[in-house]
C-alpha cells in the first residue's frame, strides 16, 4: 500500500483538510486528500520506482501529486507556506512544519490533520469548533480573506453546512468580511458560481443571502442591488424538501429578465441555468394551478404546446418554486401523451391536399387537448367527419 512507501523513506503522511472534518463528523469523505513532508520530486521518484501510476494534472507547481492506485486517485500535497498572495494565486515554498501548513488554511474545521494511526493534529482548535458547530477563520479573518477573497463565500458555504442555527457569527468576522467584500470583484465568475450554488442548496440559505446584502457582497457577485428578499424568503420556505436546482432558489431574488442576464455576464452560468432563470421569471406569476378537479392542466397544456425538449423539467422547477409539492409528485408521474393521429391516417380517409391535412390535424389537436388528451384515434377520426 502506498503509506508503506512513505514510511520506508521516513516521509510523514497524514490525511488533510476536508476529509478529516468529514471523518470526525461521522461522514464518509467524498475524496481523501493527503499531506506529506516529501517534496513533489521525492514523491515522483518514489512512486515511479515502485511502479505506481502518476496522473499528470498541473497541480505540481503548488506541490500536488496525484497517484492512481486500486482504481482510485489519491492527491498528495507537500506541506507548504504561501509566500506571496495577490488575493487569487499564491506562490508557495515547501516546508516540513505541519503547523505552518495548517496556518495558511482557511477555516479551523478544515485545518486539521489525521495520522494514519488515528492521531489527530489540530493546531487551531478545529475539533472543538466542529463539535460546537462553530465556523471560524484560522488566525486573523482579514488576513485569511486577503490571501484569497473567495474565502468569504467558503465561510458562508461551511456555515450553511455545519452551523446549527442562523446568526451565530463572530462580529469581528462579519466586520472583516464587510471590509474585504470588494475583493470579490477580482475573483472569476466560475469560481464564485461553484461556491454560490453550494450555498443555495445548503442550510440557512435565507439568512446567508440576507447577510450577503447586509455586508455589501451581493453587487460583486452578480446579484441585483435591489434583490427581492421577501420573495426569496417565501420561496426558500416553499422548496425546503423539494431538491430544487440552485438557479430555482436564486431566481426568487430576481425581479426582471435583466437580473438573469446580468448574473450570466458576471458568473458565466450554463445555458441551461440561464434558460431556467428566464423561464421562471417569465412564468412564475401567471402559470399557476387550475381551480377544480384538474389542477395540473395548465402545466400539462403548457408542456404539450411547447416545442422544446426540456420543458418538463422546467415546469417541475416552477412547481418547486411555487411550493406545490403534491402537484410536483403528480407531474413527475405523468408521461407526455403522444398525439394519436397522423397525416397518413387522414390520407387514408381521402383528405389529399397538404394544406387541408395541416388544418385538419390542428383542429383535431385542439379537440384532443380539450378532452384532456384522452381521445383516441377512433374518436378523433369520427370527430373529423363531424368537422
């Protein structure tokens, strides 16, 4: 096994960062990252001579080597100190001092190491904070944030993941965030969107987005200056257990189409995300359930009239947005019926000109829709005779 390779050479190897946090919380980590005292060159040499496959992924200049073993990728990073940072990228130098490496990490709960013998190395009270569900920066908040302004959003993301209740922040942390909010203007939209999506699907989202407005962050990450927080409040309650897409949650802040376009300009969201946002802004108010025995009909009619492929999934997101849990379940069970009559059927009945066939098909489609898509081919064709 690869830990033995490190041991033979007297290099220290420990599990690092988020994986330690997950293991201590009793969760299975998604991926396990390792930290070591060995330099990238030493690791390459060691792995190559042991016949372990290395995967080349540009991580080497900040000290990360990726080894492929038993169908799994292992990322192993040399302990390092950030020498110069410009708020986005760091120049690194390698070290063998574990505390120095922990010191440059963002949050205390992410700054621990776990020896393979189960020994915990925790220089900044991360375990204590994790048990108390506290999110704190390592050392001075403003220094950590200035090393990489994206850490402001990481603070919110982990708050939504770990903190028990909204509003449990250290005032000095919020102050540091407010003073450094402008720094987010220099961070790429793609990086911001990755964090923001996770915040939107985490806990306390309503509290955290309000905080983004209070601390002057919203304008730097593509959110409208006058986001409608009341609607956001309402919709975040609606979708609590409905697994919405991030865009569905976010769109409730938007008042007009341009809000979606501006978000896209800043964050480079995907085409699908942009279209979903535009769809919700356009239809959230007037496309609602029908009174009477068939509440789903307006949604079904919309899908049947639409010529686009993924209207169905957009309608499901709209139902989540509106908090229509029962209708959503029904919608997910519903399959789009296919229109039973073709031009071929009409030719057999003696309708010959293309133009007449087109008109007749349209009339029959209307009848079929009125019937709630229940009429079959026979009924429709007999209907044609009447027409």
